[in-house]
C-alpha cells in the first residue's frame, strides 16, 4: 500500500463484533465499501444518490477476502 495515496481510518464499533469481540466477516465488506466511497469523495466524484446509482460504471460481481488476523473491538483499521 506504499504507492497508494488514499487511506481511510475506521474504528471497530461494539455492534460490529461477535461475542468474542472479533469483527464479523460480513462487516469487512462494509469497511471496503466505506473506503471506496471515501476514495471517490477525495477524487472529486459527485456523491449524490442519482450519481452513485446511475452514473457509476463499477459493478461489484465478486468479493474475496484473505484474513491475516482478526480485527477486534475498538481496533483502528486503515482501509
């Protein structure tokens, strides 16, 4: 990620974790979507409901995640 300039920091919230305090697998996809929108915002893309729904040419057809280690409650994550 050294060459990639955009970074977004999120903090793991209590409702995103299971009873062991580990982030639920599906939540990571929400983090990725947040990172995508923040990236678009920094590039000057017009973020309105119509522009995102009609003008966006990105279609996400598949997700794959390689988990290196679990994120836990109150961790700060860099996306």
